[in-house]
C-alpha cells in the first residue's frame, strides 16, 4: 500500500498491549543504525519516486486515450477512468512516504495521518470494487446480453459512485481512529483503539478487498469459461456467437495483478496480527517491508499499460462488430435497424449507448432477430 507495512509498531494504549501491526513504517519511524540502512533507504526512495513518475505519466496517458479515442457512452469508459483516477490518488502519496523514509520523522501533522492512511484504504477498495463491477458487466454482456441493452452511461456512473461510497464507508473507521501521538522526540500515527479492535478491522478489510471480491470474480470467470467451452462444442448453426474473449482476459489480468501485488502486503499484516512478533532480524523485516511497499506501488505503475491494452482491444472489437454488421447486407441491416426502432419506441428512450452495448456482446442471426422483434 501507499503506507508501507511495518509489523512492529505498538499502540499507545494499553501500555502492556503486545505489538500490533499498522500499515505503515510511518507509524514508528526509527533512526538509521548503519550506513547500510542509509543506502537501503536511499535506494527504496529512488525506486518509489521512479515508480511514481512512471505511474502518474501512464495513468494520465490512459485518461487522455479514454477521452480522445473512446466514446463516453462506451461501457468500459466510466470504469477505466475510475481505475486510473484511483491509481493517481494512490501514487500521489509517494512523496510523503519517501520524505518519511528519508528523515525518519512524521512531518505532516494529525490531518496528514488521517488523510494519507485513509487514502490508502480508500483507493485500494475503490479499485477492486470497480474491477468486480467490470467483471460482472462483462459476464452479463456475454451471457445475458438483452438484460444489458438498456444500461446507460448514467447507470454506470451510479455504479461507479457506489463503489467509491462503499470504499469510503469501509475507510471511515481508520479516518476517525487514527491520531498523531508524540513519543519523546518522535511523532507517530497510531489508532486510538486497542490491538484487538485493530486486528478485527484489518481482518474485515482483508475480507472486503481480497476474499469477497476474489470469490465473486472467481465465480463469474468460472461461469464465463464454461460458456466459452460450451460455445466451442456447439454446432455451426447456433444463432448466438460469443464475443472475442480478449477483453475478458485483460480484465482478468488486471485483477490477478492486483492480487499479486496486494496479497503479500495482507499476509505480512495478518501474520503480525495473529502470530505476534516474528523471529526476524531488523534487516530482514526492513527488506520485507520495502518489498511489499514496492509491490503495492508497482500495481499502480503497471496498471496503465494494461488499461491501454484494454482500451485498444475494446475499441478494435467495437470496430470489428460494426464491420460485421455492415457485411450482413442491406436486408439484414435494415431488419436490424427496424428492430432497434421498434425497441426504442417501446422503451421510450434513445438507445445510442445501449445499442452499442448490444453490438459489443452478441450477434443475432436474421431469423433470431425476427423472433426478438415479433
């Protein structure tokens, strides 16, 4: 995460409480003990800054590509923009973590504790919730295309807003509980609740960011894989042809990258919560801390490349779908237009975006179209 995991920070209350993990070395900065520590700190700072530059540039490029080449009514538009914005917010915390690594001191006050720690959890949940919504929409587009025809841009905006509100709700306890605590000459960001409450909260967040979304996405892709497998066995006379799965593969790739980058962080957190201090040397603990930090930031750094591929493949798929529609001939095209007009009249609203969604997901034969329009 933006706030690197450190499994050795103690809570201010009660004084006899065992060590408990907080999601940051910011919570308990320590003075460097050797030249090796200074070199390691400088190296991790340089790596994080480089990741920040690459990640910010990549996500800004993604937003430009989305606005320039993909129409705002396309089903992927709102979701990819959401993911890029979440990554940007996440990456903007890099200067703060680097400053804390280098100076071994918290300089950003009580409000900085609240905002930066909360931003950490907020962007993580917003990203995985958005990916879950994307996966469910692709599932519906492939297996239940007629149900997705009427989904508009406004509908997707409401879903996107809902993901952020849910992420904010889960983040609110940390925002309210975190405090700036002064210990001697040092300032620490620590929650006011005890270690048991903190362990329960982190366990809840592990469920909402990894286990829950992972289960939902896994089930969706198992059913999609079964549908594609059955479509390969179906006869050539089938009336429904499933779309090219490349877009689905790319979405799954983004999901797997998220898990690969954040699962080590959560394992490192929960190990400290449920098994106490590990028999590791300070040097080993710092190495693990640095690696998990780089992994979580690496997710936001690599994501833009996958977003760009996703946008490119999605745009090409839409173009191929339009060409395929034109190749069916004037009779079929006219019949398809008649179907859309009838459907539009019955629904009483424009289908400028929903007809694109239908084109993205399913191709109906002329005979099947007559049945639908009857």
